[in-house]
C-alpha cells in the first residue's frame, strides 16, 4: 500500500511538471504573438512597405532582363 502511494505521488509530480512546461510554452507564444501585432516601426515597415518593395524589385528585374550588352 505504501508503494502505491509513492507511485501516485510520482505520477502527480510528473504530470504537474509537464503541465507547467506546457503552460509556460503557451503563455510565451501568446505574448510573442501579441507583441508581434504591436505598432512598432519594424512591424509597420513589414506590413506597409513590403508590397512596394516587391513591385520595385520586379520592375527593376524586368528592366535588367531587357538590357542588351554588346562586346
């Protein structure tokens, strides 16, 4: 009977540690996602300017493709 008590105690400690780790991972993930959608300048640059940068790169690529170099 005493052995069975230690088995239950061991299982409860292991489940508690596992639960603590899972909760810590979830909380850190939620915090990082919340911080990601803030109004910091880097995030605003990504949200607003990436399409303009992409279009300018495509136009520059098209210009470079049409260039003829003579020897």
